[in-house]
């Protein structure tokens, strides 16, 4: 853990050094290609079906309307009634070309021309035009089978999208020192970890940053209260201090009620910021106790972060403000120093009227550091939607300074990922009965406890060891909490309900883990050599349910791409649930010949099942669902 206030790597020893960095504010902006633009490497590894079809339609559109350059193919998956995919360019093109002497007589004719000009491709079995020019594509079953085989042999990671980003910072969780992590930190921590996993899968170097609140005037009262309660403060431990939240409240009450204590606390802030050793050591002690408490949550959730809190960026603030002032961006207003944004009445305050710094000051310094020192192409911030206005002002100030390009399609860029509230059964913000916020570690332990009770009720206590019960209860309990959050669109509120989360039916983590257990059981009982099947077996998609499952597997790449582009984990969760449902339909169909002893026979080889397991395992891991390997050998539920 980092304890020093001034980072060793900064190279700056005083504010006089900061003007030298102003040249680093200039960036060469690069237009970001769409994530659907595949590289040569991605072409060799197939890429998404949607992306490959888009390339074919791009060729057709250039032939069909040669005088309309830069027409982007509008390709989307469809419900299967008319085909597997659909190109929807005809109506839009007709509105552009009618009246220009075009040879077509309406959208259907444009659609027919697009269809006729499609290059020959082994991936297309048939093509038709419906309605106002929709071009429907049915994929070749042979091509689908070969593609699935290629995916299985070469590995699922070869289907990862390749975004035009080398390094991304994901700023998430970010609790305050000396305060307990509560349910309000749940969404930031879970969603942030999942977005980081998704980008890491997409070959992006991800810097997982925990921007903890470890600096500010509140540390004066905390330090003075620590001195009073523990004269030998370095002997104070989390056990001695007890509840951090109670410790913070008690120090605040003392600060508000005792003028002498308040004066000492204010002086303590000055001494801390001046680097006085005793106060620095007390500050470090409080931070370390908090970190130990945070670690309990991160350990349960299997979340990894690197801490770079407010104190880390504090030494950079004077130089950043000075450089912005020299650019003419910082102005005096009512005793404060602010940056005005065109079209917005509220300015961004960067220095308070008392001369102190604030969140905006720290955020600007952190952004400068991430762009210049960490060379990030994409900086992603996760907070609740209530902070949207702050980030709008902050990003626009950075664009005024020339740190970020003005368009949203160029890099480097900064994105605020907002999320809604966690609600209780009463529809209000989730709290305990005495109106206190719910401690996150207690919430997670309750999920584990309920999961354990359910396992014992099913008789697993007699069949399994205590260690297996504990680890399975953790996997199911923690995974249920995480998935219940992730399956919802992050912008919406959701109601926290243990019974729904731990239900083994419907779109829940428990259902998905059971689905995985079922397929693992089939594979285990089959007695087949999976490596031999991978390399010598032949996949046949003869039945409709076989083909439906194959098509869903092939859509994996474009789903991951969509989830990464829009930073929406629920897109992955929807895919995961639908994948399980599609497999269940295939599994239950007697014509597909998967019998209750877990043997496979007939037309379809084990290959579909093997690949299904690979996708389900990857998706569970990257949707941050807890994973225990023995869980799936123990849950024989056929």
C-alpha cells in the first residue's frame, strides 16, 4: 500500500517545476475507428459475424450507390422469422437519393440492388428482401459449423474485439478513509470490476484505480480524536478502535460541540499538510486501518484495485492550476477561482474562497497525471448518476484546456459511467431498520449465510465436507449479489432482494451456475476424450435447436463488442442467460439425443457442449460471478 503523500515518480519537488509540464497539455488527437473495424489479426481469427457481414454489405453499397460515399452498413441480428441478420440501409438511402435521377423506384428496389451486389461468400446460405427494402441473410450451416470448430480449437480469446485503445484507467469503488464501505459502494465496485475485466479480455491494458478519499480537512479532527483516545496511537488497531463509522461520528460530534477541540483539529490539518512527522504517522495509521476493512470487502468480491487516492494527486494541484491560469482559463469569481464553461451558468470551482482545494482541483490533477504520466487513452469514472453534472463541467473544462478533443469519437477521452440506486423493498434507498446505511461486508456475509442454509436444506451437509460447503456458499452467495446488480441496466435503480437473487429459476446467478453444472455433468459422464473431439470430431447442425444454439454461440464476439463500446455489463448478462435458455431447449429436445445419463449420440458431437462451457465459464468470470471449480462436479442435477 502507498503511504507517502508525494509520489516518488513525480519528479516535481516544488511548484516552480510545474510550468515546465505545460507542453504536455498538447495532444495529437486521432479519430477513433469503430470497434467493428477489425484488424488483420482479427480477420484471421474470424471476428464477429455482424462485422464480417458488414464488410460484405460495404462492398455492395459502394456498387449500389457509388455517388454516396461513406455509407455505413446497418447490419443487425434479427429474430429468425426472415433470417439470421438484416441490412437496413435501403430506406435511409432512398431518402438521400430520390429526386437525384436515381434508377430506383423506392426502398424495395434499393434493397434488391443491395442484395444483387453482395459479393459471393461461403457464410451466406440465402438472401431475400422483405418490406421496405430489408435485406435478410440466412447463414450457411456448414460455415457456422466450421466457425464454431475454429473458435473451439483456437480459443475463445481469439474472438475478443480489438478496440482502438492501448491503455485505459478505470476509476471505481473509491470509498472514504475512516468510513465503512456500505451498500452505496456496491455498484461502483461490481460494475467497475466487470468493465475492467471486459476491457482486459479485449487486450486493453487496464489500470484499476481506487481513488480513495484519504485527504482533506476531516483528517484534523480524526487525528486529534485518535490522540485523545489512544495516547500511544501507533498501538491502536482496528480491534481497539472498533467500528470505523462510530469512530468517525464520535470525532465529528466532538468537533461540533467543543471549540477547543475544533481549534486543535484545524491546527492538526496544517501540521499534517506541512508534513510534520507525528501527524503524518497518525494519518498513515488511520488510512491503514481503513484499508484493512476495505480489503475484507474486496477479498469477498474477488476485486483487485491499485490505490491512488486524493493524497497522491495533491502535490500536482498547484502546478495544474497555475498552468490553467496561464492559459487564461482560471478567473476570479466571488473570492474563488473558477473555470467558466460556455452555455453553463454554474462555473467549475477549482480553488475555494478560503484558498483551499476541492474535488474539482483533485480531479483535474488526476486527469492530468493519467493522460501524461500513465499515458491513458480512455479514462472511465464510475459514480452514481447524481454526479453527472460535476463530470460534465469537469470534462468540458479539460476540453477547454486542450487536454481532451472536443468530439466524442476521438482519443484520448474521458467517460462518466453513471449508475442508479440500490433500493429496499419499500422503494427507498436501501438502509437498515434504524435508517443506517447497510455495511457492505454484512450484506455479503448475509448472502453467503443464506446460500449455506439452502445447501444444508438440500442435504448437502451430509454429502460434502465443511470446506466444500463454505466455498460453495461463497461462490453462490457472493455471485448472486454481483449478478443481480450486473443484469440490470446500470442507469436504472434496482431493488435488493435476497430471495430473488438466490432463486434457482429465472435470470439469476444460481440458475446460470446450475446450467453450467448440468453441462459439466454431461461432459464428465460421457467418458469422451475432449481433446480428441476438438481435433477430430465433426460438428453437424442438422436440427433447428442445434442450429439455434450454434448461432447464439457465434454471436458472442459482437455481444462483447457492444458491451465494451457502451460500457453496459447487462448486455453480457442477457447473452449469458439467453445462452443458457437456448442450451436448455436443445438439451431437452429428444431429437437432439442427449439422454439423462449424460451421453450424447446422434448427429451432434460434444463440440457444441465444450464450446458452450467455455463461453459460459468466460462470461461468468467476466461478469464477476464467483467461481468454484468443484461446484460443478458436485451439483449433479440431471
